[in-house]
């Protein structure tokens, strides 16, 4: 049964919306109708993952941004462009990767109607509600390595105690949604764009991605 509009947070889940069978195409179609938590109400559309269905590496971010929400594709805004450049510099072809987000709808706020939409971090419960989609993507793609982009993605995959600053650029081996996974955490590319010393932040980001590249 779909959770009602007034359902408490502990009732949020995408589980009823998952298709019984099918690959990424079936998942993408089903996700477009997801009403598992209230984030779908204000977002323009569901932004599902995309890329090589047999990718050796899956990159998991936080949630779609403004441009992603408008275009319906992940990582097409400024952070996505920086990510592609950093991947290539680290030795990973972006075309060989699968990119997705822990949360599939854009969560935002704005001070006035028609003003710019300002990113707002999803809650842990909202990320957990979206977990079945991410679990399904992992099961279909079966990547050799998962690159975790930022704190929200890390908490969605590894729990609320995750701290990206403590484990970035390291190799973790954990059971994620019933699968043994190797993971390399790093910062989200949007944090590089916000950094006071952008060049130093970018070099650190490329260094972390280099750890992932050497594992592939």
C-alpha cells in the first residue's frame, strides 16, 4: 500500500513502487511514478541513474540539483561537469561509469515564489526511503567498485556514523543491501565548487578518484 500524504517519516518507502522484474529500463519507468516519500510533490520529475548497464564503477551522489531536476538526468549541472573532468584526469572514462544518486528527487527551498531554488539536504529517512531504488541499481549493474560522493550518499550506504573526512580516499569493504561491495568515499563535486581554495580541493578530489582508478 502506498503511504498516505500525511504518513509519518517511518512509513516512507519506495518499496511498493519497484517493478517485479526487469532491468534498468523497467526500474527507470517505475521510478518515474514513485510516491514513496513527499519529495516527489515539489520536484519536477524523478531523476534516475544512467550510464553503462554493466559498468565496473558506480558513482553515487546525494540528490539531483536544479539542472538535473529540470532535465531529468543526473550530474548534468556544474558539479557534473567538474566530476567528468576529474574522472578523466584520474584515469576513469565517464562513459564507462554508471552515475546515480541516493535520493531521486530534488529537495529544495526558496525564500520567495519564482526565486532561485536552493538545495536542501535530504533527511536520513528520505534517503532510506529511496534505498530500494539504489539497491536495485546495484543488483542490476553489479559494479566492481562504488565511489561514494559526499556525506549524504555515505550515510545512505554506510549508516549515520559515516564521516567523509575520516575515510575519503580509502578503500572500504562492506555489505550494502545484501551485496559485498568495495567502496571509495570522497567529497561531492559540488563541495569543490564551493571551496575557498578550489584548486586545492579539486586536486584532492582527483587524488581520491585516482585511488578508485587504480582498483579497476
